């Protein structure tokens, strides 16, 4: 439990700090004054001012934050009379162009995406399990048709020949399910497997059992089409981008499904949506599988954070970006109204987190 809690806090802190580092870096690039870069959430434990920016450590060790000068238009309007030069005014966030503000707002999302890509790249160079179109034998049960027929581990099953309605049929195999379905359908009759062993073609005839022992199957053999593939560093980053784009699209469609169910009142499946407690629970499961599993989970969480933040919802980066885009088309909201909308959005988000957390607790209690 302690290891899970520590791992969860470390992962969450890294994800949020990477996100905020994106905002910080691009803001500084465009000359926006960063008032504070904090590790953790206030109240503050320690802080040091370096070149006008306070770098702080705070009591709540979850994530971090970046406070930009003139983050709200009201700040700029209120300080206009006090600003002595145009150069000082240009250090304000809201004094920047719409394009620069948009890039600053999107920088956190970009960093989370790139973190996921970086982790996936590392895992690809170490080797990942991927589905192929090759069916191979993983294990053979003793005293089974497969054992009597001479099948061995790592044999590649290319095709199966069987009799159907008095005619001999041959099926080239690409997935284990194809082999399993044919064997079950023709239990008690002779089937012939064309296999490759050490680059040599071999033919094996077997009679699948009609009533096999529980857990063994008609042939008594475990088959798979999964193989470990290692990518060179020259190819891994490109594959990592592809993988994470596909994952993000899957997350987006899943989120759309959840929102649709919430709108229509349909019941959500257990675990279809989780809060901090649910995520911490999954973190514990990842810890059991080792460091690579924790890294994979971190990459997925980073993508989730990127996706959620880019949504056009008040208080999120996407919500603030929506106001910047609206401003471009002459739909600029009054600063006070925009601030109120973001505050309401934050309250809604906090309420949703609370509801999801309660649901996680009830799910755990109920088992």
C-alpha cells in the first residue's frame, strides 16, 4: 500500500510538473514574466526568487503550478496606470498576440504528449509484445493429442486441413482463434497441421478430443500470435508517435461514449470512469508487474492528462484556448465574465472529481 501511494504521488507529480514546465518554457520564450513556478500545491514551504521568478516548494506534494504575470485581462486593466513602460506591459500574458497566447496554453498538452512518446520510445527499444499473423505453439500438455502427435514449443502452425461435408478443406492460419474454432468444430475427427520447425516444414495429423480435461482444450496445446519485437532507436520514435496518436483517438472516442451515456442517462459500466482513488488502485496493479508496466501506465496517464486539458471546458487549457479563438473572430468576452466562467468551470470539475471519488470508494467496498 505504501509503495503504491508513493508511486502514485511520484507519477502524478511528474505528469503535472512536465505539463507546467511546458507553459513555463513557452511563456519565457515569448517574454512573459513568470511570477512563480511551484512544485506541489500551496501553502508554500520554501521559495527563492531568481531573476524575478519565485521557485517554490509547497506542502501538497502533488503536481505543481505556474503563475504568469497578467494571466487575466483584469490584471492588465487594473495595472495600466501603474505600468511605467511599454516593455513592462509586454511581459504580461494578455499583452501577447493571440497566436502566442494559444501556443503558451497548448504547451502543457504538447509536453504531456511528448512525455508519452518518450516513454513509449524507450519501451519499444527494450522490446514489446505485438500481435503478428503467425500462430506459434507456446506450450504442450503431457499425454495430450498434441504431445502424442509430436508438437513442440515454438512450432509455427501455418495451416490446418480438415474434412467438412465430405470435402477436404485447407485453412491458412493467422490468429489462434481460427485454429481453436476449427479444432473444436471437428473434434473426434482427424485434422492435419502444416507446421514449420527450425525452418523445416512438417505435417502432423491429430484427433482433437471431444471431452478434454478442464483447461486443456481438444488438442492440449497453448497457441499465440504474440511476439516480442525490439525497435531500433532510428524507428522507435516514429512508431511511438503512431501508437500514442491511436491511443489518444481511442481515449477520445471512449470519452465521447461516456459523455453520451451521462447525457442520455444510460448506466456506466463498472470502472468505465475513475477518479484519483481508481487511478491509484490501477497504479498498484502496475507496480506488481514491474517497472516497465509502471512506465506504460505513466505514458497512458500522460495522454489522458493531455486530452482532458485540451477539451474546450472552462478552467482547462482548452477552455482558455476557446476564449482566445473566439477573440480572433470578434467574440471577445469581458474579462470579468471570462473569469467567472472559469471559476464556475473549476467548481463543476471539483464536484465531478468528488462524485467519481465517491463512486470509486463504493466500488471498492462492494468488491
